[in-house]
């Protein structure tokens, strides 16, 4: 039974009672000598006893309540201000706590793994209830892990991440040698980074993105450190500069496309749609119906007309309305309508009158003047006193759009019979990706378009400079940056003037990117982990909570001394001590020291359980 109670070396099991879905475990403290929490004076003098009723972890599907008989003691130190004190059991239950320490720890890991709402729902299934706000509070109150030995950090990765994109940002610091997140800083300004670097003077290399704030913070806080611009950001800046060049060539690209692909840039004619077989004439609002609804309406009327003809045949044979209704299995009222009609009855609902009709002449005049913008027409009618909505005006003129046509190859065609052109003039961004895409991955059509783009000399020259830069960067060629700058400045029109200005401003860091083995790749990976943690909490976590989550989830699992790992058939790792005490708790992976009663889920989210 000692396996059911927390800290059996401090308390002893006495009695177990099960009532409904609740298990009550009665226990008492067993220590003969305790220490005063104020002066640490040992004492054996008992003042009185009292009962505590903390909740404990559920077991075998039952919620557990611990009835703990504990005591108050006299402090025998006459100089201590605390005369009487309660017995402290921090390993079992904290002072003033209504839950055992292991239940609080369980709730903490539940909050870390799932967040508030999801953790609360899972806890209810596990056998105890806890609110979402309590789980979040457990995470916020989590004792930080032991300080990492940051004095040994030599290579630091710096990048920003978004708490709320476009509104609030933070800075992540990564030890690139150990692949660990070292710290998170609020904001992405220069001052916090500079202050952090002053407190850690051992940093000799800083890999960062090209933000001016990080450049200033690194220079101010660690002037002795070597700065390296992240290669991916450098290439991204170059690609953006190339895209700007293509924007400037947009008119030349369009003129060339109209020369080469003149026929394919025109809209093509759709095959004529089959005519709908009409049993009844269309209603005034038929134009707002889809073709499928129109066909469905005509089919319904066709079946109803067939029934009408059958009713008329039976009427001619002398049957009355009631007999016809019983014969057809139809209602009396519906049969009577068809029985008494001299011809097939079509219910033509009169279209409701519209306040737009009084402006019909004005609208037609403006339409003839090629003003087909419904919003503009509505503004003009409103100026004349019309109080209806823009949608009403749009619906009123909609049939007129069907009557208008477009001249294509000398023929007047309805817009509804046209589909978009087969080929579009590529935008600057589309052109960038087409030009930089690996040739072995190009389709035949893309290869043809690429050849046409390269017939424009400014674009061909720009692509050669971009490819040259990428090759020099990939080769880690010393002096490659200076060599490329001379090529770019000698090019006609200096197409990368803005990019060159930015490179000169951060020349030393960009030059190191051509030779250093360090880059911000793994820092970006840690940013991706932060995004995953944010999404687990539905993007609502504040900075302090994300800090706790990141701090706890970094690093490797370390076990308490004397504990070993076992794995059961459900895929749960059991941390078992030498005394065979087990306690099944669902905990998350962490770099905190695990106790001998901890249980760690083997399978993390998004991981295949068969692996």
C-alpha cells in the first residue's frame, strides 16, 4: 500500500476507503524529530495534531483524496520568533496546498504539453477536474531550470520571432555549438541584446540576420566578437533586389510577351452550353439561378405536367376529384388544382416592385455611356434621392451585362462564353522563381518562357550576377564578395545599387558569410519550434509562458540517481527506482531532473507511434 501514497518515508499508510468513484487514503506522519522552518532547531515536542485533505493523483479510474494526520510542534529555541510551527512536508504537500506535490507536477506537465483548455479536458478524462486557468498558473509558477553555463558560450545565434505578427516580437538566442536555446529576450531592439552580451563576455562569434538593431546590439555589447551575416538572409535580400529589377522591366516583358505569344494572350471561346429544355417560361429572377437549378426546376415541372395530363385522362373517364386523388396517391388539394385547370397551371409569381425602376431611363442612358460600375451607378442614384442598397442596383443591371458582348477576332461574343487566356504575362515574382528554378525541374513550357525572358538583355545580365553571387557563396571563396561587387558595379545600369549599399553598410559580417562555417540555419529551426509551441496554445501565450515552455523543453532528459527506464506495451516510459516504487504520471519531455516516480510519454505530437 505504500506505493499508493506520496513520500512513504515521511508518512505511513493507515486506511483505504472507496466510495463511488472516490478513493480516500488515510495516512499519518511518522517523523519523530522535525526542524523549525525559521531557525532549523530540531525538536520532538508536539503541540497538537490536525487533519489535511489534499487531492492526489487518480488511480485505477478513481479520484483520490488523502486524509493526512499531521502535527504542530513547539520550537525549543527561546530566541526564535516562531513559537509554534506546522510540520513541513515539501516532498508530499506544500504548505497551504490543497493538492499533493506530485499532482501539482502532473498538472504542470499537462499545461506544458497541451495548454489550458485541452489540458483541462484531458484531466477530466484522467479522473480529476482542473480548470484551464489553474494549468496556466502552474506553468507560469514553474521553477526555472538551473542556470545554463552561459559563460562557456562561444558561438551565438540571434534571430527574431513573432509573438503577434506585425505587432509584438521577441529575440531568441541559441548556442550553435550545443544546439540549445539559451535565452529569450522581449522585443527585437539593440539595447536588450547589447546588455545580454555584456553579461556574457565569452561570446566570440555571433551569427545573426541582417537587421540593423542586431548589428548595433552586437557591436555595442560584444565589440570583440566576430559577426556573421546569415547566408539565407543575404540570398533573400539579393533575390528581392532581383525582383525589383524585374519590376522595372515589367513594360519590356509585357511588350515582348505580346509579340511572342499574341494569340495565347487573348481570351478563348467556351463551347456553347446546351439549351435547357423548357416546359414553362423562365421567371423574372431566372438569371440569378445557376444552370443546375434551372434544369432542376424544369424537370420538376415536367413531372408535374405529366401528372396533370394523367389527371385529365381520368377526369375524361368520369372519375371525380376524390377518386382521382386516391388512384394517384396524391393530396386532395393538389389534385383539385390540376383537375379544375383548363390548361397546365403555371404559378407565375409577380416580381416585387423595385424602387430602382423609376430610375430605369437614367440607368440605361449611363449604361449606354459605358458606365458599367454598379457602385458608381448607386452613388449617382443616391445623389438623386434613391435610398436602396448597392446590391439592388447591381442585380437590376445584371441582365444587361449578359446582353453586352466582347469583340474577338471580328465576332461579338457574350462575356459568359469567354474563359481566361491560355497564357498570362508573368509578374516580377513569377519571373524570379522561373529564372532561379533548377533547370532539371523545369517543364517544357517553363523552359520556353525562361528562354524568352533571357532574350531581354537587362534580365539576362541580372540573372548572371545572381547566379555568380550564389556560386561564390556556396564555394566559400575568400575574397568572393569583393570580386562580385566589382562585377555588379561594372554592369550596365548598376541593377543592384540598393543591395550594394546595404552590403557595404554591413560589409564585415557579409564577408564572413563567404568563409565561415557558421550560419543561422539551426536558429531558424529553433524559431520553428517556438511557432509550434505557440500553436499548441492557440497563439494566445504571453512572453513569460513561452519562455517557460521553451526553457523546459530544451535539452535532453536527465534521470535522478538510482532510477532506470522501462517501456510498457502502451508506449509509456516508466521511471522506476531501485525500491520498485512506481507512479504512473503523464509528463512531457523536459530537461528538468526527473524523480524516481516520474513517467514520460514515449510518443510526442506528430510522431508515428509505430516508429
